[in-house]
C-alpha cells in the first residue's frame, strides 16, 4: 500500500477527524502514488490513521475518504452517495423544491465532490484530485442513486487550479438535457443555465431564506442587491411587494431574472445593471428610500487572508443600506465568505448601523439551507451567514 507518513506530533487534527492533511505535516511519501491515488496516512510511529486521496500539487496533500482500513472502490462511492442522497429526503421538504444539493463534499464524507439535483438532471462538480480519479464511478453511482436522466459536469471552479486540475464541463451520463433547465422552489419556477450559470447553476443555499424574504415583502418598497437570476426579487414580487428594484452587474444575470419573472407571470422588477457600491450611493444622493433591502454579495473573502479588505466592503454596503431604510424597515444581509465568521460578520453589521446612525435589532440569524449540512469535524463547511435586522428607535 502507498503511504503518507506524518511528521512527529502532526497526527492531532486527524485524530479529531479533521479530513485534511496539509503539506507541512508530511514527513515522507512511500510507494510513489500518483495524483488521486488512494494512500494510507500513518503517524510518525507507524499508527494507521486514515485512507485518503493523494494530491501532490495541492497544499492539502491528502483528503480523507475513511478512518478505517478499507478499499476505496466503486462500492465505496455507491454506499456513500446512496446514503447522502437518502439523507436529503429527511433533511429537506422534497415536495417544496425539485432542486437540492445532494452531496456537499467533506460534510458528506466525500471530499471535493459536490452534486446538485436540478429536476431530472444531476450536476456534479469535482474540486479535488481524489474526486477526479473516481469521476466515472461517482457519476455512475449518482445516476443509480437518483434515477436522473442525465449527469452533467461543471468542474470549472477556480479552486481546481490549486489541485493542478484543468476545467472540465459537459455531459457525463445519460442524454443531454434540454436547455435551459427549469426548476421549482417554493412554488416559483427558475431557469438554470447548465453551461453558464454560477456555481452549478443556481444558489440553492438561499432556498429557505428567500421564503423568509417573501414573508416580509407585502406592501413594501423592496430592493434586491446582487440579484443574479432573481431569487430574492421574485420572492419579493410573489410576497406582494409594492415595488421591487433589483441590481446586478451582470447583464446576462438580469436577462435571466427578467425571463424568470415572465415565467412566473409576475410583474417585472426594476432591473438595474449597475455596481451595487455605486448604485447605493446614487440612491442616497437621490434620497430614494426603501422598506426592505437584501444584500447577498459574492464571496468577498474566499480565505482569511482577504478578511480585512472584505470587512471594509461589507461595512460599506451595509452602512449605505441602513441609511436607505425607512424607520421600521428591514435589512436582510448575508456573507458567503468562508473567511468571515458569523461573529465577525455580526460585528461588521453592528459597526455599519452605528456609523449610519440607526438603531437596529437582529430578528433572525440565517444560514444555508439544510441540504448544506456542516460536519462537526469540518467547520470549514459553514460559509453562509445572514442577519435580518429591523431599524428604528425603540419606543
Ligand atoms: N442573490 C442571488 C445570488 C447572488 S450571487 C440569488 O439568490 O440567487 C452574487 C451576484 O452578484 C452575481 O450575480 C454577480 O453578478 C453579482 N455581482 C458581483 N459583484 C457585483 C457588484 N459589484 N455590483 C453588482 N453586482 C455584483
């Protein structure tokens, strides 16, 4: 068996079942494993710790498949994928949406493997050398576990470069799905672009938060910042908002959002192609105000090294949004930056309210939908955090 031997004392995080081996912890490699090969991880005294996938080009030199000695083969992927897919049936209301995350990487014991269902199509994303090595087996198991008519690959995430893997997209199994795909979520339909959509096509993690925003919208003048294909804006319209303005810098995203509004026979929002940082300043100068604002920006801090810059950006948009809210108005604000903790995000938003000169209270703490579970041994799986804040002085 090919082996990775750790430096003395470097087995602690593996003993706590954290599934990554960083390059700095490695003493030596035995047996000449190739990219993606299965290796045993052993402590400096030779104690067996895990079976893992080897990734010679990545800082994360190995990702754990299992904590006991076992073969990693097609049967392994069948078992894990079936378990993960079945768990979704109890985790989420499968009647409420036909789009869901089926496999969420490390949280499901499948490091670097993401799979999302969009109706009869499963979109798979591999971001690790180990996932890449088992592409065929994984896609076959996925089709078997779900009965999907197609399995499509969207392995074009930037993180693949860190593993030395080229981008790959296209059909893996079954028949090519008719584009665009159409999914439903809490009674609304959305088109999902398989080739061009962000992530695997849609932001599934916001499913339940969109419903919360729908419930806040009746009779309100609402603003959806970073609207992408209209996830929040359509829910504002569905919830009976008096008016909805929605901003994104991408003309393609806005065109998709407009088509999604048509698809649902909803009135159109005021779709605005603009930079949110500038648009909010323009609203401030025009004295245009709102009762409900959603801020769902892209990842400003993918890792902790970007935190300071990201904190300034979050502070900026939250401060401006607070200023644009009428008394009693509601700010629904998110960060999907893995590098910004929930605690830090709350501090940033508190600082923004203070500098905007508003009193605000948190009414809800928001997270990713439950089909994005967080394994307790892998806290890195938690990335999306949000707050619902109401402004206005007490009494
Ligand atoms: N709220 C959306 C997801 C938002 S994703 C949903 O529920 O589906 C982030 C979006 O921000 C992307 O569509 C991207 O085009 C847009 N974006 C990124 N930077 C921007 C900027 N500075 N101004 C406006 N939009 C921006």
